[in-house]
C-alpha cells in the first residue's frame, strides 16, 4: 500500500480489498494527508486478529509517532511491525524478493519526501517486457528524477495545480499538470496518472486536457478506477 490517509479503511472496504493481504506500507512523507490513517489501520488489524508481520517504509520519525500513539492509548499490537527508515539521496533498494524489486528516491517538498519505484522481476514471460510503476507525490517539478523513472510502464505524478498557477505550485513545492506531463514525456514512460488535485478544481477535465496537450497517454487517478500495466 502506498500512503495511508484518513479514510483508507473506508476505501479498502468499498473496493473489497482484503486488509490481511497488505504486508508492506510505503509512506512518502509525514504530512497528515499521507499517514493519518495508519494508526487506525494498524489497530483495526489488531482487532481482526492479525498475526503476520507488517513492514512500514517511511521517513524515520514515523516510528516514534506511531509508538507514542500506541503508548498514549495503552495499545499493544499482537503482531510484529517493522519500520524501515527511508533516508538519503539517490536510488536505494528497500525490498526485493523473487517477484519484485522496490526502490526509493528523494523528491523535493517542504518535508523529507520520497518516491517509490516498483519493478517486476520475471523468469520467463514469453516476449513481454518487465513491468514497472513509479509513484511521485508530493513534489515540485524536478528533472533530477528522470533517471529513476525512465521508461516505466506507469508513472503516477502529482498535479496539484494547473499551469496558470505555476507560481503558487512552486511556492508550495507542488507541480502542475503541464509539468507532470513534461516529466512523463522526457522520461519516455508508457502511461501517466495525475492526481493530488487541489480542491479548487471541481471539474478535472481542463487539468486532463492540459496534461494531454503535452503527453497524450495521461489519465486521471480517480477513486475506484483500475489501470492495467
């Protein structure tokens, strides 16, 4: 699971995603809309009788935050939780098994923030290519991520504002739809998802149109929509 905002449990139930299938949680940064749902999710797993270990990857302070919440509520999780601190520069490997390689790289935002890169490891898949997915939020436009996301099958890149609010986007260390599409174009990715839209945009079609003017294979990351890689 990528990030764990308030309402995560509601969405998991709505789309019939089994809680116990989630074994790894990747948190991009410690702004509330990206991790405030985590303590509730962990305690729900406790009530559901979870025994299997949970792995959480995040900036280091999250372990202290969750520990304090558990201590204050006198809650003891009956399943192991392992925190993996995400720090540093460049591309780093976080997890690897016989099916997938997960790596991280820094983004530029107002607090330490990291993108995640998932690459499928294949033994034999006929003539098909190895599948890959990159997740970049929240971040200002930054071409330094291009080597990390180059040629991925699917890129999620935040698009908080449209280009007419480029100045505000940069002041808040966010990106525009035009900029997200530019990253996708220069990174030669196959498909782009844009999301993290400002609440000021009730109609997202103009934002999609703006991105598609640069990169035609752009789609809106909307609740409940499934994209094949």
